[in-house]
């Protein structure tokens, strides 16, 4: 075998080993979210009442909901007032029945939408199907 | 310095910039290290240093100021001086391949020193560790590039330049 080709093969192998070792021992690992929040979802007509605890680094509730999309199955709708929740856990609020999802933070009504609602460590976010 | 030398330095620095731009889409695979070594061997440390100075200044004009500038103004002249010292002993492509490889491996570490000065030691360490995979790619690609291109380029440039009556080592 050509001497140079041999050295190139050795060099590439060394690089692969070095990259493997790096990934094993030095690479920064995935870090768990720094904030822990509770999310309660209540859809009474469907008998759904679930409580989740999530660890996240998301800044706003919308980002958190998208992070856990496969778990809580959220649906949203854009409007001139911003984005709002139309569905959770597979149930879509029926506008003809005046249904909507209310948002409470530690028991108090949220005054902003999910895109503006900050995720704060230790807080409980409750989404409940309500009627107006 | 003669007009001929000034022109040569301009062409060398333009080649460095062009070489950098051509491969800039591929992270940490570059031919600047190889060209610096080749230019030092062919034209001597003085002209190579001037070309490196123009090259780095061009980089600043193109990409703006940053902490990396200080590193660039030091790292390339050091490579040229090392090459200048080594070439007095040997002109083996293997020796220069190893030099280029070491340079690539230590590239991130070297810049981490500057980052440490500006942002603190812990930031410098994090900067270095997170860039190690790129340093590995840099070192190995430098090794291969120099090993493959060193002899053909030096040989053909010596031939061409002798026809143009340009002095080489």
C-alpha cells in the first residue's frame, strides 16, 4: 500500500477514535430544564383531568406547550388578539357551545395569552375547558 | 523592498484570502495553514510574514473586529517562524504534515487563551472543550492536505517561478 495512503488512513482512524472519546467523556451532555412547573389540564365533558410536572428552560408557556406537544396535544388558533388555545388532550373547544380554555396561574386568571405568559419555576398552570 | 516583491506579497496574500474563502463553507477544513508553510519555504519568512499580515488585515476588513483578530495576528506569524526554523533542517512533507496537524489540534486551545483574557478562564475552558471536535477535524484535515499537496505544489511552483525568474529557496 502507498505509504501516504496508509498514513491518511491511520490519521482518519485516529480522528474517529478521538471524536468517539470526546463524545464519551468530554462532550457537554443534554441538560435537564432548570425550571419545574406543574400543568393541570381539565376537560370535564370528556372526563379528562390530568396533572403533569415538566422541567423546562422555555421562557414562555407557548414554547413549553410546544416542547411537550406530543403529551398534551395542544391546538392553537391565531387571531387579531394573538394566539389562543383551541384544543388540549385531543379535545377541541366547541365555539357553538361557547367553550374555551381558561388559563390560571397558581389559581389566578392569566391576564395575557400563552405567548406572553412567562414560565416561572414552581408555578402551576391550569388549563380548563370553560364556557362564557 | 522592490516593486516586484511588493507585488509578490500582494499575490501571496490574495491567494491566502482566496484559499480561505473557497473552503470557508466547510468548518475547519482550510488550506491557509498549508499555504503559509509553502510560502515560507518558497519565499522565505520575511515575505510570508508580510503576506500573513496583509491577509489578516484583509480578514478584519471583511469580517469586522473581534477577539479572534489578536489570535490571528499571532498564530500565523508563529507558524511562519516555526516553518522557517524547521525548513533549515528538513523539507520532509511528513514533518510539515505533523506541524500542520499539531497546529490544527491546538487552534481552539490557542484562541481559548485569548477568550480567557477577555471573558474569564472558565469561559475559555468551555470555549476550548466545546470546539474540540472541530480541532480534531482541523488537525487531521491539515495533516492530509499537507501530506498530499506539499510535494506537488512546492515542486511545480519552483519550476514555474524559475521560468519567471522569481527567486525561491
